[in-house]
């Protein structure tokens, strides 16, 4: 009786270790989108009027040209990789993570983003293409570090 209980716990331990190791495989984590089309993404960016508030190099800005206008820059040099998971989340749930640098006009009194909700008007393919377009606008910048001799 005792050995069968120990054997069961041994099998349970092996299954647990196997599941943990499968979780360590980088290909089994996260989610993957099919490859999008950058030009179609640019067209979606303009069609959805993202350029009314967002500034992206190579796309004309359609927003107001006043000091109080909402202008959120996207793309450029960054020290963090903007994964498609980050970009999808920013599009479908813009209040998830708001930068402290944003001007107050980009947030409601409750601290939510004032960005329009596109979840019911944008197709999945448009989202995929838009993410591909935005991802192409970011450049990873690795700062120079000085190493002191010991």
C-alpha cells in the first residue's frame, strides 16, 4: 500500500516536472500572429484615423496643430522591444498601461485612455497588419556603456 502511494506521488512529480519544462520552451509561450502586411497596416492606420492623435514618421498628421492638441508619438528609437503582444494590447485595451509622460488630455478623470475603441470596427486582419506596420516603425537602441577597469 505504501509503495503504491509513493509510486503515485512519483508519477505525479514526473508529470509536474514535464509540464514545467514544457512551459520553459520559448516556443510554447505567448501568442503568435501571422505575418502582416506593412503597407496594408499603414492604410489601416490612416483609415481608422489613428493619425488624428498619433504621429508616425512617414504618415501625415491629421490632428490639430495647437499646443493643446493630442499628439502621441509612436515609433522611433526605444530601449525596449515593442512586441506584437504589447502593440495589440495597446490597441484593444489602451488603458492597460498608460505612460506618465502623457499629457492630461489623453486621459479621462478616472485615469482611462481617451483613445477610441476599435474592437468592434477593426477586423483581425486589419489589426495584424496595423501591428506589423507599427512594429516596423520602432528601432531598438542599445545605449553605450562604459565599463570601469578593475
